[in-house]
C-alpha cells in the first residue's frame, strides 16, 4: 500500500464547467476527509465519510459541491459550475476511526479555474 | 468556534540554530494537538501529536513539542536546524468529543534554513 492517492494532480478548467476529483484512501481506513487549501493558508475542512456515510459537511461547502463514497472505498468530489474562487488545492486524507488517529494525506489536486 | 493561531507566517534560521515555531489554540477544553509538515507539491505529513499523558511529545526528524495548558500553547522546537527542514509547518487541533476527528489548521509557518 503506497498511501493515499488523488487523481488528477492538476486540473485547469474554464469557469462554469464541472470537475470531478477522485481519492483512493489507504485500504484499511474507514474514514475519509476532504480539505481545501488556498495559497498561504492552512487546509480547511470540507467533509468527511465513515465508510460510505457522509457524516459531516462544512458550511463552506456550497450546494455546488458534492462528495460521494459509494462503496466505502474511494471517494469523489464534484464541483459544478466552477467559479474562480474555487481555485485551490483539494486534499484528501484517510484514517482509522477515532479522533486521535493520524490522518494520512494525499498529494492533493490543484484546481485552476480560468 | 475552535481556532488555531500560528505566530509568524515566515521564520528564518541558520543551519544548526534552534527552530521554534509557535502555536496557540483557543479552546478552554484542551483539544488533541498536531503538527504537520508540507514540502512543496506534496501532501501533509504528521510530525507529532499530543492526545494525553506526557506534555512533552517527541516526533520524527528530531522535532518535539510541549503542551502547556496554562498558555494554551503547543510550540514546535528542534535543537539544530538542517537544510532539509525547510518547508511549511501547520499546527492543527481536533476537538475532544468530536467523534469526527476533523482537523482545524492554523495558517501555517514557512521555515527557511540558511546555510
């Protein structure tokens, strides 16, 4: 197991287009998190799953954002009708269940909206 | 709401000098505390964490941090900086009792190491 992977690593899209990102967690991890990181800032929590259930969503997550984890393994994050303000690094992390377990981060998907 | 403050967005030290990166949290109930490091174009890697017990925590790459409840602080230190320590460092907290375990991050401190 080589850790958390994310695809694509980079995405350039035009304003108004839809984009979808994929995250593959460490196989035995039942929790999966999405964060967003803008330049010069720390990551901001977006949402998390335990197995296939989406248990918490941030108020930052507008209706244009949707995330799924259909079989409790990989997850997708879709942004509809992208805006320039969506340009950021989207980070995925996974962990075992429990508040103090380490979250392992993927390399991120950098989104640029032109 | 819980918040994390990292004093100094950029810290520069000479190779071999002490590294001190500051982190303060806002909660009256001590949260779980973490330090992560991020190298360019890479994801975050955990350096160390405090959950309970001994307040001085040792992590990877010679880093350590001390939890001080009275100061609501969790500063990161390393006795002797190495060129390879140059990176972005993030302090993060996870609220006790929040079963989700989501992390709340500070804004980060970029560490530069001069030869």
